[in-house]
C-alpha cells in the first residue's frame, strides 16, 4: 500500500504540474490576434493526417525520416505499455494485461523491437549532432541551451529504453525462477538476449526489476513535464498546428482590410468604406501576431530544415527562419512571464522587432517560401516576417533605400520605374 500511495502522489503531481504549464502556453498563444481557421474542415483533417500523423514531409530526407519514424512510432506505441504500468502501480498488480495471452506476448515482443530501434535511432541522432556535426544543427541562434536541449531528450530516451529492456530482462529471469507474483507472461525477444548478464539471485533481480520499473515510469512523468520547457513540445502541438495550416497557395498574401478600404475609396468615389476598429499596421511585438503564428513558434522543433533551404541564409545573409520562430517563442514566453509577475498591463519596454529580430533580418527575406515548404509540420516563418515588414514600412516608415525609391515611383508614376506614364511606350517607337 505504501508503494501504491507513493505512486498515486507522483501521478497527481505530474498531471497537475503539466496542466499548469500547458495552461500557461495556451494563455500565451491566445495573446495573439484572432484568426479564423475553421473553414474547410475536411481538407484540414486530411492535412493533419498526412503531414503530422503520416510524417510525409519528413521523407524529403530519407535517413532522418527513417530514424525519426522509429522514435515517433516508439513514442506512440510503447506508451501503450505505460497504461499497464500505471494500473499495476495504482492497484499493486503485475502485468495486469497478461490475460490477453498470445496477443499480450505479441505486444511485449513488438514493444521490445521498437525499444531497441528507438535506442539505436537516438544514438545515431546523438552522433549526427555531436560527432558529425551536421551543419543545419548549428547557427547563431543555436546557443548552448538549444543544443543541450536536443541532447537531453535523446539521452533521456536512451535511458528510458534501456530501463525498459533491463526491467523486462530481470522480469524474464524471475518468471523462469518462479519467483513471487512474477507470472509467466510476455515474449522478450530482445531482453532475453542479455538477461544472462544479470545476476541469478532472486533478491538482486527483484531489486533491479523494481528500480528499472520506478526509473522508467518516473522518467516518463519527468519527460512529460519537461516538454513545455523544450522544443519537443512539438510532439503535442504538431497535430493542431498542421490542422490549422494555411490552405491558400503559399505565395498568396492577405490584404489588410483598412488598406483595402482606402484603395477602393481612391478608385471609386462612390464607395462607402467599411467601418473598422482603429489599429496599427503589421506587428511590432509578438502579441501583434496571430494566435496561429504564436502556436507555430511553440511547435518549432529547431530542426533547421527551413534555414538550410533559405537562399538568403545560404548566401551569407543574416536571416535564419529558424531564428525567427525561436525569437518569437522566446518573446511571447517573456511576455507571459511578465504577466504572471506584474499583471497583464505591464510594459517592459521591449519588442519582438528590433530587440529580438533586426531590420536586416526581415529585409533579407526573398519571400520564396522555401522555409514553409521545407518545414515538416507546416510552420510559416514568412507570415511573421511580412507582419514585421508591414509595421516597419507603414508605422515607422523604415525601409531600405531601394524600396523607398520604388515606393516613390509607384506614387508618382504609377509603376515601379522612374519613367513617367507618358513615356511607357517609347520602346515601341524604336522597334518600328
């Protein structure tokens, strides 16, 4: 009963802490501007199933795709085994699903194969990051914490899978010895291979089995509560993020209603502008972005595919789409902490534009959408860049000199070039 009581306290504490942290993230996301993404539900479900569940965009790079699939499948399927551990922990049973007989043996055997595949994949991922040092895992935004975060998760996965297999190996030997309530149940195709390395003493085996059992389940609860602080929160947010993906063509930009009103009034004097609430153009801070952009910031897994495909970054420009997403997440998290500490009306005098993301970064973007196309979970860094540009131009009148020249030409000549409208057909006269 003491063990069951301790387990119950751990479960409640883990669930409560996780709920508090998730509630804060949801609050932070809802600080963004409203955006309607409730249309075309059929297409949205199809997109989510294809991109998030089916991992189709990961396949662009076959090696990491296969390795990630093992980790992804292991995370989903092996956690079914956590349900049995939870029931055993609460009620003092052991392998409560063993009544399933042959199917139970199949499940445990499948879990073991997945566990070893997850372990191998995580080791290879560690080698890719720390030995081979793949270029896209580095950059000015990849400081010590983002790099350490990735390593912590991979090491944790390795430890959890090792504990799971060691627990099964000890359990297997205890079953063969007919010890206590270790009933014969399950198939152990992987763990029985190294079970001879464990001691033969029942007391030692029970100690190993219990230690690994507690380590495994506490490790899972700790991992769960680490997620909200980690880039690996995408494990949960990838599904809603892909569901609410932009379904319009990637190159299609939205028009601001306030600007559309003015243009229509200029072209048609009889047009009656729609009455709109006053507001600013574009985004200066994270709260000026849509809730979808903020959700994308929390969904980003910092894989670097967007930056590795960015032509501006590849030519040495300062822009990194991954940094745009990381900066947005850091800024909205900072705003959330300020709200918790000082109240919702607190102003720390900082902003996303200029304090986190520079003018040079946003104007280096070519709007080619390579970053959005490359992202495995349909994150759209370009939408953030364009909102920051809008604010810079329309609120602060800041733009590169070349653009200011173009704006002046459009205003004076009705075209981006310096020639007057009367001279537009001069080229035709020279061809005669």
